């Protein structure tokens, strides 16, 4: 295992991100049998990050790369935590206070989407910083 280069991965794996659209099945299954499991599929939107990771396959991990990787990770975490704070604030202020089921669904959807966004954003920003585009 070469630790001085990024892993070799096909950018076509980014197409796996389309599985995130299966999350919308939850709006169909929930009214029928109260199944909330499909809402977790929104996390698959994070697989779109494989596209940018594939573009950076077999790149030398020098000091600048590691600095850019840290900067991209920190920026994506800041964005994720900001959105998480807003979600918690909205729930705490009484959004869906009359219907706790929809509050739970809202939290599942937003946490899944925020997790996917952090995954995607960290790889996208790293690609952006590395290629200066």
C-alpha cells in the first residue's frame, strides 16, 4: 500500500450518488405503512464525491496536498455543523411541534443530507484547491 499517493478509484463510482434519490420513496411508504427507512437513502448523495476523488486518483500526497485536504475537511465540517445547528434550532423553536412523526422524519432527512453534503464538499473542495479551478 502506497501511502504517498491517493488511492486509485474510478470517477464513474460517482454515479452511485443517484441512489440518494431512493430517499424520496419514503414520502410514498410513510403514509402507507409508516416506514421511515427509505429516508436514510438520502445519505447516498454523498457518493457523488467519488467523482472528485476519482479525478484525484494516484496524486502525490505532498505537504500542499495535505494542507489542502485539511482546509477542505475543516470547511466542510463547518458547513455541516452550521446546518446541523440550524436544524436543531428549528426543531427546538417548535417546528413540527404538533406532529412528532414529521419532526423525526425532518431530522432523519436533514442529518442524512448533511452527512452527504459533508462527504461531497470535502472531496469537491479538495479538488478545487488542488486544481485551482
